[in-house]
C-alpha cells in the first residue's frame, strides 16, 4: 500500500512529461505511486512514460472527458490521498508533494490545491491570471468554490462517494469542490505547493479551453446571471492592465500582441459558451419519456420462464440506460434455464434472473457523471462486471475479481429486456454506421479473442493446422478468426446443415471426428464430454488444446496421456475490456451473414431457444 497516488492525464505530452516525471523522482516525500491515464497519444508520450516506474492506463479517445479520465485513474489508485497534476507542469522544488498533502492533517479538509506560476513562454495575460488566482498566502475556502486539478489533491474516501462529473466539458474540479463544501468540508489553498504550468496555445486552443469552462460553469451554477455588456467592459479593463503591465516590464510588441489575442479569445469563448449553455443543459438532463414498465424475460426458477413487466432500472451515478435492440441466444441461457450451470448448482448465482449477455442497443438515458456518450449512440456492453477496485480489475483480469457479476448470468439482469442498465465503464460506443444485428456478436467474439490469445501465447507466427470442434457461434468465430490469421482450419460438427453453411466461408469441415493427431491446435467449443474425450486422448504429441465450451461435466480421464505426450490444455472463459475493444475493431472483417440470418421477434424468444437447442439454426438472434 502507498499513502498517495499521483494521477496524470496525458495526450501527446512528449514535450514536457519527462521533466515532470524527473521532478517527481526528486521529491522529498516518497510514499507514492504514479498512474498515467492516456487518451490515445500518437507521439512518444507512452515511450517516455515507460522509462519510469509508472502504471499506464489507456482509454479510448472517443470516451474521453476530463472527469472520466480522472475517475479511471482513481479507480485503480491505492493511496488514501489522490494527487492530480497536469502533464505539462513540473514542481518548483522538491517539497511540492509534501506541502500539498500536509493540510490533510485536518480532517475537515477535503481538497488541497496549490499555486501555479508561468515560465518564459507564458503570455502576459495568463501570467497575471496566475498571480491573481494563486496568491502567495495560504487560505481556507469555506464558501468560495474553487480548485484546480492541474495541481490538487483530494481524499480517496470522499471520491468514492462523489466521483468527478464525467458529463462536464471542464471545471470538474470546481464542481467537486462545490459538492464537498455542501457537506460542511473545506477547500485549502496551499501557497507553497508550487508548480510551473506551461501553456503555449494557439488562438483556437485558448478559445476552446475557455468555451468549455464557460459551458461547464453554467451547468454547475445554473442560477448565475451574466451581463454581456458588463463582461465586455470588464475584459477591456483587464486588457488595458495587461498592456500597461507589458509596457512597464519592457516586453516586446509581439509578446504584448499575444496577450491581447489571448483576451479576445477568452472573451469570445465566454460569450459563446454562455449563449450555448441553455442548449447544453437540456442535453445533459437527458430526460426521455420512457414506458412505465420494462418488458423482460424472467427465469423465476429452473425450468420456469415467462414474459414479465419489470420496473425501468433506476440509474445511479456513472450508469447508462440502454434500449436493447438485439440479443443473441447462447447455450449459457439454456444452461441457466435448466439449472445446469455451476453458478446455480453451487448457489453462487440466484434466481430470478433476466438472461442475455450478447447484445447491442442504443443509449436511452445517461446517469449523473457519464461522459463520452450521447443519446442515440449505438453501443455494446461487456458481460463480466468486475468491481473496478481490486488489483485483478486493475490488471484487466475481471474474471479473477471476487465480487464480479455477469450480465444475464451471475446476479445481474441481462438483455432479454426492453431496457438494460450498465455502469458506463463497461459500455462501448460503436461507429454510427455499425449494424446492430451484427454488433450483438461482439461479446462472443471477445470471448474467442481471449481464448485464442492464450492458445497462441509464446508460439511463433508459422501457419498451424487447427481443428475446431463445434460450429456454433463460438466455433464459427474461432474458425474465421484463425483463418484470418493465416492458419489452416478444419471444423468438426455432427450437424450437417450447420457444416454446409461453413462452406460459404471456404473452411474445410467434417461430420465425424477423426484424424485429430494431425492437428497442432485443437479448440473444443461444444462443452460436451463425448467430444472432449477424444480431443484429450487422440490429439498428437505436443498439441495445444483450448477449451471454450461450457458446461463440462465430471469425467474419468488418465492425465498421464497429457503429461507423457507433452500436451498443453488451456481453459478460457469470458472476456475483458481489452478483448472487447479488439473485437469491435475486428468484427467488420468477418463474414457474419450465416450467424445473423435467423432473427426472431421478442415475443417468440422460446421458439428461438428451441431452434437453438435443436441445432436448427446457426445462430438465433432475438430482435427486442
């Protein structure tokens, strides 16, 4: 454990990041870790960060908001104090960090923010703003709501109950300070915790920065009134003071002109931001006229299912409501219905449950603090929901999370419903042109990617002979993905009609299992004992075997066959964020026509189940 976690947000910060990280290593206070949250840098930012003891977390550029990137870092942080510092800053001295967290000795202090100064490239206007906003005397803010995450620290336990608002386009620090002050807690300005903040921005960047802050301010303080005439004269007066300051300091004409341009950009940004504030607030409310009930398929107990009207899920902070469009039928759904899934046999999972974990839909409503998504966005969602706090989740291994839930499978209602709620961090936005009937196959594809990645780990890139046992959804996707990667694939399935559909994909196939000793890799995708037995016993020396099928039952087997013939048996289940993002990138390259041709109406879900169980369709998809 560490006392303090330092969180740095980055996007193409190669110019200044090394100096910041060097400065952190020289701090007199040493009980800290560094977490870098990167939102898609294309320069050398990550290469530079990799040279230091830094934990790097990546988020998609499309998901970025200031609050979301901070919350991402906070979720995996271990310290009881969370320190935020801009990537284009550096501490003025080696006592910066110790000075910044010292006020937390007072239990009433919720946030500490430090002083900021400019350097030789800082324009006159911004240097004067730094001087006015960050004086040389420390103080406690009781009613004034202010803070600045370019140089600030908060208590972790407070963040756990009040996350940064991911909807805000800026000023998430002021919003957070405002909220904790309502709990009779204080903000502390620490004048001797000094950083040098480096801005060298174009007119466009200055304009966009202040426009975002203007929009955010109106959202945080909706009752604040603005008089544009007074604002104009105020900016003129400030500009004159900048001019006189520049002349008194004998600054060059170019430097003084840059300051004037800065003020013009700032004024235009505030003006335009406040004019658009009303429109933005309407969007941020995201209130839809929703039906009173949520028609859902409910499995009450084993072998007892029916359509029922449930309440529309209430959204908590950080959650989204998804209007489900398509849900794929999976054998796991039927194992839940029969009670054969071990989760239910062991009592870990409880009935009743709404099944369905392979789904696609659109955003119907956003909870408080959700960023990077808008109403009507096409989305898919992960199945395995880790707690987001433990080290397993931080290592992108949510299946090892002891508190995990699984959508439609393990103690979390799924997508056989008109509406489904999910935490934002498990929801992935799709391109506008995405076909939602195909997108519901992204979840099983992510499962395939996780398993095949294990199968291929440490192997060379030579063309291998691959046997896929079973040509259901998982088998089909495995066969296509391995073929896409240059391997020679053969599919086995006793269902001749399913195999005939594989002909369209130019993949060799057989209805009887034989010649397994010819294959380098074998992928078992049925979950049936009678298939697993020959795979284990008849495969050749040195074979690598991937088990993706569920559920396997108890079987007798002499594992001397595995040991003496140098075989590798690999189990894999589920997927994580990493595989989901890769699946979203890859699925347009696959031929999904066979798997998307049999679509059933929602009310006929039981017919879809029946045809899936009897193998009469390659894939049953329900249009919700």
